[in-house]
C-alpha cells in the first residue's frame, strides 16, 4: 500500500500569519515545526492503516520546509522548487491513496486563513468546469489522471467544502476554523495531530478496501484562470493551448487532464514575469 502526500502550510493548526509561512518571516521556524507535526501524524496514521511505502512532496513556498531527519515512518522526501508537476510532483499510478495535508481555501471563496490559489499576485480566481476551486480542485486533475483517490484532506472548514466535489469519499480532518483571511480558531497542535492520525488510518484502510472514488470531472475538462491584470492574461497566452476569453481571463481545455495541468503550471510560472514585483 503506497501513500503519496502533498503538504502545504497555511492549513496547519496554529499557522495564522504570513510571517509563519515565509522563509524570511520571524515565525517561520514555528510554522515549519507545526507543519512537520501534522505531516508526521499523517504518516503515523498511514502506517497504522497498513501503508508500507510513503512519499512526501513538500508543496509549500520554496518546497524545502521539512527536516528530513525528523520525518516519521522512513518516508521518502521530495523537496525543492521548479518541479514539473509542482504540488503534485511524485504522484503516479503506483500510488494507492493521495493525502492533501495542511491545505487552505481559495482566493475566490469564503474567508479562509491566508487563502490563495497558487500565486495570489497573479490569480484572482480559478474555475474547473465552471466551479470555483482552490488548490485541491486544480490538483484533482492529476489524481484523476493517474486514477488515485483523494483519501485524506486536512485544513480548515473552507478547504473541506471546496474539496468535497473532488474527494467525496475522503476522510477530512478540520484542524482550524477560519474567521477571516487573517484569523482562525485553531485546535491545539496535539489535538490536531491526533485527529489527523486517526483520519489517516481510516483513509488507508478504506483505500485498501476500494471504498474511495475518483474525482468527477468532465471530458474535456475546462479550466478558467482569472488574472489580476490584462497584462498577465496576455502573457498566459504565450503558453501553447491557452485561449484568452476576456480581458483578464484565459481558458485551458482538453481531454488529457495531465496535459491541462501541465499547461496550468506553465502559466503559473510564466505570468510571474508580469507581476507587481
């Protein structure tokens, strides 16, 4: 039983400020410590549920936030920036279950602590088949392509609601209740880890029993990206297969879900050049 984990930081209990999420921030060391605690809880639970292979893809910021020595369960650690599949690097058809740990809400949805959709300087909203999505929704293109169910999702209540259409059978560990984009009521870290550990154990056992379905996505799938400025939308069209549909919106459409996601990643990278810094 192989479990693949994508871990982010903004959805972790106790993380409530950008200073904890940025490597230059005064709270970054604490953010990393809290993130590691939740990832280890997911690993512990997965092992208890029967997982014998675990891959952790660090998906936050520069993507080197975890101390590999402190990872439990002898998990493999995929770290570093400029990954071809970004937050979904390392996932393929050999995995039996996908975990999304420390995920957060979208920039366009209900208030969620430190919400954004990949790059808040560029994207003001993302839709998949007309549905507003966060990072979990766009990343579901890859889990569906490889036939891997989303088995566990951890984060706030907004993340749960935004992910439900793509992981209707997943186990959810809601470790914080977002109040605004800049505040949240957090569970104590130990309580949050217990919740994640228990949910991860159930998730692996249910995956092994074939109880988890795949995301429901149309074919062809259509992804619409709203940009902060028209300049960014223009730059996005420099990526092949990207169509400009309005002043600030482009669309990517196709039957190849992985191909659509790859074009999205290319847009995410290239549009930074038209950003405000």
